[in-house]
C-alpha cells in the first residue's frame, strides 16, 4: 500500500543508532537515504521535508557515523540519513566501519525499508560501492530509487550524456535527475520516493 503522506507536516530528529535498536522493528515504515559522502543526502532530506536545517549540510563531510532517524508526521514514517561512504580523507579503518554499518543496516538490522534512495553526484555517476549497494538491495529485495543529484552543475547536453551513462550502469533501475538547489520536479520526486505512488503492492 502507498504511504498516506502527501505533505510533510512535521519532521523531527529521533535518534542516531549504531547497532541493534527497537527503532528497526517498531512498525514505522522507513525510507533510507544512502550514497557517497558529499553527494547531497542530507540536502535531499531537507529538500523533501521542506526544512532548511533539519539535517546539517556539508560542514563536516565524513563526520556522520550513525544511522540518523527522523520522524515524519509523527511517526507516519522515518527518514533514515545514513553515513556517507567513500570519503576521500577518511582512513581505511573509518571507511571500513561505515561500509560495515551500512551493510549491517541493509542486511541484518531487521529493518525493512519501504524504499532505499541511492543518491549520486550526477557528474561522478555510479561508483563501485554504489554498484555494490545496488547488488545488495536487489539481493535483499529492498525497493530502491537512484537520484542523480546536482544536475544544476551540468548543461543540457552534458546532463543527457551523464544520465545515459548512469542508466546503462544501473541496469534498468529507476533514475531520477534532481537538484536540491533548484528543486525542479520536487513534487514528482516526492511522489515516487515518499508517497510511493508508483508501487501497487499487496
Ligand atoms: N550544486 C549543488 N550542490 C549541492 C546540491 N545538493 C547538495 N549540494 C552541496 O553538496 C555539499 C554536500 O551536501 P550534503 O547534503 O551535506 O551531502 P551528504 O551526502 O549529506 O554528505 P555527508 O553527510 O558528508 O555524507 C554541500 O555543500 C551542499 O550544499 C545540488 O543539488 N547542487
Ligand atoms: Mg549528510
């Protein structure tokens, strides 16, 4: 069934989690946001919730090391902001820890996210770990949508070429071009990701 959320009325930080927790199994549907460090995960959550500063943006890349839960409309659903992977300045140990936490969340935490949003920088395309993410999501049967963010950085021709490359690499997955700066097509993205209007499940 589609989530009955057509508009965000409230958005509140609940908690940051790094291991087993009731929040994974409390029956509140989850929408998870994953992607490389700095691609705009937190900006996307701010954009979709219409809050400028619900989640801190950009000031300390690689500093988020927890799974951060936000309650939307008094626990109609959670948005889960995941730590970014592949942060260039992180040590291999820090990077390994974050990758493990993300994989643990998707495979063993007991969470059944309604949808996982994989965010990319449209200029960078799908990286190796993004591809691994796609494989894990397929294996786990978690529905996902790829958002190619920061389209404001490309002209029309560059954008068409970049999206073609991403779609080819993504093997038929839904790829949604977006910019948290212009917020063009926000209503469509909201419908696809939050209201899940394209899903006609049991
Ligand atoms: N040009 C452009 N910049 C963007 C866009 N979205 C986010 N940014 C910028 O990209 C930087 C990173 O944004 P964040 O939202 O903090 O990215 P993140 O993925 O949450 O980063 P981590 O939490 O470090 O993993 C910030 O400087 C944002 O202002 C966009 O659509 N276009
Ligand atoms: Mg962030």
